[in-house]
C-alpha cells in the first residue's frame, strides 16, 4: 500500500500542463507586435475573402484557405489551379499572401474530397470512411497509407510547387488524426500510416523548397499520450525537424488534456528550428472544438490564446478561424488598438 507521502508526491503525467494556461490569463491587450505571423482561416469559404477586413488590416499577413484535391485535379493529370490563382491575385493586390491547406480528408459523408479517378481498384478504392468513436460515419479520408495513392498525391504536390513555390507564404497538409483503422481497411496499421505521412512530408518539401511547408500533426491512430506512446506522432515531429518541414496542429485548446498531451506538449518540449503553427478553429474561441454555438457574456480568450501560443509553444504562425461572431467581436478588438507600430517598435 502506498504511503501518504508517496501519494502526495506522485504527479499524474497526463496533467503536467493542465494549469499552464493560467500563466497567460492576464495577457495584455491590445496584443503587442511580435514575430508571429497571423493568418485568417477561411476553410473552403473563399467567397468571404473579397472585401474582408484582413485585406486592409496591418496585423494580418494573409489568408489560409483549404483547397480539396478533388477540385485541383478534376481529371487524372489535368490540374485546375484557378481558385488558388484568383485568391492569390486578390491577396497580392492588397499586399497580403496565401497559406494553402491541402484537403484530402473530409468531415462530411457526402463529400469524398479526392478526384473521381482515385475511386478505383488501382488505388484500392482510393478513400475509406472516417468514423467516430461511436462508429458513426463522419466523412472520408484518402488512403494515405496506399503507395499508389501517395504517388498521385506527390504528383499533385509537384505540380503545385512548380507554379506556386516561392510565391505563396506556405502550404500545409491536413491533420494526422483520422477516424480510420484496420476495420475499415485491412491494409491499414498505425506504423504503416506513420511511415506514409513521413513520405508525404518528404514529397511536400521536395515540391516546395522555398515556401514554408507544414504538416498538421495532432493525434495518431493507435496511441494516446502519455500512456500509449508508440512513437508515431513523435516520429512526425522528428522527421519534420530533420527535413525542414514545419509542424502544426488544429485546435488551440490549452485547457484540454487531449490537445495538451499531444501536439502542444511536443511543440513545447523540443527546440525546433523549423516553423511551428497553431490554428484557432471553430469553437476554440470558447474552449470547444467543432462548435458553432454562440456564447454570450463570455470571456475573450484571444489574448490568452495568443500569449500561450507565443510563449509556451513558441509558434511562428497563428491561423485564426473566421468564425462569427468571434472573429469580429473577440479577435479584431484584441488586435485593433495595436494596429500601427510605434516608433520604438
């Protein structure tokens, strides 16, 4: 039986950062100028970009927009980058830049997100269902672990890089977390999946040697840190550091143990020379994820989120979701008053 002293001395490793955010609760407003580059994240809502306040706001470097693989390659080896060109031209006309998020996974059962030609025997069906922990169908993900799928993905990356490398600020691959397992595809294993993501990262860097490259690495199937650590998520961070690909994650949730013990811990615990990024996505403005509820009489978390990201994570990029009413009511006021640097800055 453990002694009372032993019980008192023992610390739960999963709670080691649970109170870290408290050091930043009194973060000053307006948010001061610093080296972090701030982007507004539109997901696939390109229609909201024209006329948006970011185009004339000096604190935002540009827009992060998601482009589905299906739309960029409507037919095999026939690419259509018109949406990217249009968005980039609009941003450049206002002195802003673009950060591409490349979509090969969806959270909508009605949209597969990959080119139609990929849904074929040659690619073992090309995609698999994403399911929730309760077994409900929530979307699709490209079979990233299938070698033939990866060849096609690498060709898309190469075509994008040929036109946009050095012109855009950066490009990131979607999050590593997926709702897939060997139950959906017998060829899937966590180790094979981790190796496949590392190969995609290598292909991304080869295609974009100049612009910032980034892999969103938040969770990995088959492990749950800190208790079940098979090195899969860590391998993405180590590989990115080794080859010059940045690391990032969706969902800045510094009060949630799951996020704290995975991407946020890995960012905090290592000294990276590659860029780091964090996304404040829908719901994060009120400490939730994937949530569109409007919370009235709330505390504005934006200053704390920024201070946590800058000081605890030491990120280079922050991607702020264009979620109403939070972007207008919480994000803009936190930045607005410090829009123009002083002579001392």
